[in-house]
C-alpha cells in the first residue's frame, strides 16, 4: 500500500477500483503503474518484491523500446515523413510507462467493466496478456473483442499519434471487460513524448493540409486532464485538443 495513490502524475502508483473514494472509478481492476525508459531515474522506486522485479522489468522495457522504434519508423514513412521523424519528436528519451493490470474473476461481470472506454494518451501502447479474453475495441459504434494470438503483442495507437498525424491516424478507443471464471492479467507499455513536449501536428503535414485540426498543449498537462476527467471514450481528445472548441 506504500505505492497507493490517486495522483495520476506519481512516478510509481498502485491503484485499486475495489476500494476507492473516486465515485466514477467503478472498475474491476488493480494496477501497478510506473515509468520506464533507457535511462530512467525511477527504477529505484520500483517494488522490492518480488526481488527480481526491477531487473526483469528493466530488461523487458528495453526490448519493448526497440520494438516501438521500428513501429514508429514505419508509421513515419507511411505519413511521408523521414523514418526517424516520430522518434525524434519524442525528445531524448520520450516517456515510457508500464501499467500492470489485474482483473479478478467477477461474480457479476455484466454489472461492471475492468476498465471503461478510453484512448491512450501516448503515441502507441504495446500490450501482452495471459490469454484470457477481455480487451475490446470500438469501430463504427460497435464493440469488437480482440482475439488472443499466442506469441504476439497488441499495439494500440494513442492520442499523441492522432494529433501528430493531424488526424490521418486515429487513436483506438478500447475497454476491458471481465468474466466470472478466470482472472485476466495484461501488461501495457505506453510510449509518448517527454513530459514538457508540446503536442501538436507535424509541421510538414500542416503545410500539406493547410490547417491544424488540433491546438497545441504541453504533454503533461494533457495527461493530467485526460486521466482526471470523469468522461469516457475519446472525449478528452475531442474537448481538450480540438481546434474548433
């Protein structure tokens, strides 16, 4: 419980929806969330138990980091930008956040959600799970379950990428459902820019499209606003970033 906090900006944070004062946080989930990175200053704050946690997590996050570099390079080229454009936009390190989620078996799964509909605030999230179904994505107002494919990751595109691409790429609205038979575990690693970066469309795309669809905002301010709102779905992106508001 020494990591228990409701401050969304804490570098290491444990949270549970099964015992909280936040009325809107009625999720069937426990989580541990903390920062990663190649040269992170927060690894020493990670849990001491199990004793191998810090070492294994650090090595895993390094490998995931390399995967994100390849994916961002492909997306950059798909946008007609230099292969290292997105990676360079993140800053020297950017921001890497790991969220380990535990969704216990629920006796009445039709009355709650593991995690309410939302989009991720970063550029992309690389996720693995324990094979128990639960992740759903929204497309054309319909929810679809994401099948588990052994030996693969699920990659979600986030709000930062939607803004940087000036809307060419869309962040994925998703949620987690629970079941009565088995607990689900997911390990999500999000990647975004450095905290003081200005989130805005890539300038080469603005020249091409003539106007920006999103107003600039400091990344840490967007995280704070997005994580603190009681509204669900992609409302934070639409209300905080939309240039028409």
